[in-house]
C-alpha cells in the first residue's frame, strides 16, 4: 500500500474534506512517508492535521505507527489483520479496510458509523438471540457477516456510507426523499417537521 493512503486511513472518522485538507498540508510539508513522520516533531504534525477529530491523539499514533513500520516492516505496513490491530489507534473497521485495499484480502466487512446505523434502521442486524439493535459497529459487523454474501462485503461500505451522508443521516434522516421507505421499518419514525409527519401518514395508506 502507498504509505500516504495509509496515513489517510489513520486520519479518518472525519468528513472527507477535513481529512483531505490534512493530507494536503502533510504533503506540502513532505510528511507522508514513515521516515519523515518518524523524524518530525509531534507538535508540527498536530498543527498540520488540525482540525481532524482527536488530532492530538492521532499525531501521537502517527509517529508510533511510523516507527513500528520502519522497525518491524521495513517501512511497509503489516499484511495481517492481527498485526494491523496491534498498531496504535487501529481498530477492526480500519484493519479490515486496509486488508482489503492494501492486500486485496477480504476478511470482514468494514463497518463504520453509517453502516452500523443504517443496518439497524433497516432491521438487517440484531443482537445475538434477541430482536434488539446491535450496540456497536463491531457487533454489527459480526451480525452482517452471518448472512450477507461475501461478494457483498466490500461494496456494502461505500454504498451505505454515501447513503448515510446524503439521505439516511444520523439526525433528521431524509425519509421524504428516500426511495426505499416502503422497505424500511424505521421510515419516518425520526420525523422532525410537520411535513415529514404528514408524508408518514401518506406512506401508511399505501
């Protein structure tokens, strides 16, 4: 994997524009290689990636990861899920994404907040042995993998992320413009205006 792409993943959990801005500033300062990051001052990295969420912690993790990659992997990144999960700040979501993109090795679904939220709203997942919603992205990943065909494990993430950013948003989902409300048990249940409530009534008459 091209190391700058890995840095991009480390900085995620932010809006794409925020992350892209941080990567651009790091690039302008020649700080997108493990050697450069390892040698750079932590305060410099922190200033360059701001306002990325948790920027102080991520600056610390970036330096730790760069050093580990240099010392253990000759400047590359780990090629196994287990080794990726040992890197500071790398959780299951990121590890599965990197395994897929860097090594073309699909071992699980990359479940972020959008996939977690939408899968529960659509009733695709539940806690083991119950009808309750899953409580974490990792629990959602396990539940999804029990029934979703493996060939869909990669495309489900960009599909639901885009859908979650534009239509099925965390607050005030745009059910009135959604094309799958007839198949969604959560449609119009988070209505935030009289117009949405009115359309909810219209839906129930169909």
